[in-house]
């Protein structure tokens, strides 16, 4: 009876220790899972800078880089997009004379301004949307579009979170980059749509398609330029002209304006085919 009494007293305390240890293990596992699935941290200056670049300036820098291939495009664009022309030209001349970016003579340009140029160069090196042929234009054929990002939809109930590219029904639509199919098929607004998680982590949304490629499956990897379907007017575009709604959602859940990227991608595609 004595031994039985001792066991009766010790058992609850043992259970408490086991429960405490299991609780710690569960908490550690949850924290680890959250860290593994946490979206990549994107500094707040990245996409405001990228989407603020005038497409005409980007295209001008690309053409200048083709004339002077020894110049690094990202360096040329960082300088041209940040500094007034009178300050930018002496630096660009140095680049043309093969002076490394790290050895540039900045003259009277303030140190803080130099740091901004250097930061923009870092962004362009890491986020290569404007590097020729890194991304494909999504429409194969004639199309027209304008910058309608943020325009009212449904009487102001929501905002337009993409760019509409208009064309003929049946025009082929392709993936702008490599990635995995994350969403596929019908929804109320997008109709027949494809959602692709790009290799860099962004979500690319192709909506109102007429038909989807039969080769697409959720979880399947696609390559840049791979056929996704054809242009249509499904979903809430039933009464509108045929078009592709193209959207870009960055990992923090924010939709950004695709228009400047599209204009540069289209120009690069046309240059490559001419």
C-alpha cells in the first residue's frame, strides 16, 4: 500500500512534466513552420522604385547599353533614373571609358545622393524585370493597353489591380517567367484564369481566358514563354471586349502596377523579332 501511495503522488507531477515538454516541442515546431513559410522580406523601397521608372527611360538605357555593351545596364539605369542629366552624363562617360562603378569620380554629388544611386543599382541587380529577355511579354500577337492600375471597378467598390491587354479572341497567352501553377480554372471575377508563382516568389495572374492549355495542372512547373491559353472575355469580362487581365502580387500580398514592365517587355520582344 505504501508503494502504491508513492506512485499515486508522483504520477501527476510526471504528467505535468511530459505535458510541459510536449507544449515546448509544439511551440518550437510552430515557430519553425512559420519561419519556413514566411514570405521573403522585401524592403519598402524596392517596388516603389521599380514601378516608378518611366518605360521610355528604361528603353533608352537598353538601347544605349546595346551601343556600349561594356556598360552594365543596371549601373546605367540607376544613374540615369536618379540624377539630373547634367550630373548623370559625366558618370556615364566614365562608364563608357571602362571606369568601374566602384571607382567613379562623383565630383560634387552629395554622399547621400551617391548612396541612393548605389541602392537603386542593388535593386536593379536583384530584381531583373528590366533586363532584356529575362521576362516574356504575355501576349503573342497584336494587342493594345494603357495604364489603368487603380481605376475604379464595380462603381468604386474595388480598384483595378492589373493591366488589361486587349486583342482578338483566341490570341495566344504565355507565361512571362518560369514558376509553378498555383491556381487554375474558373472563378467569378477572373473567369478562366491561371495563377503562377514565379521563381522569384511573385504571383502572376492571367484572367478572362477563352480556353486554358490542357497541359496545365496545379503544381506543374512552367517555363517562360510556355503556352497558358487564349485570350477571351470570361468571368466579369463577359460584356467587355476580349482582353487579358494581367496582375502581379508580391509576396507581402500587395498588388503592384504591371504597366511599366509590360511596356519594356513588349519593346524587347519586338526588338528581338525584328
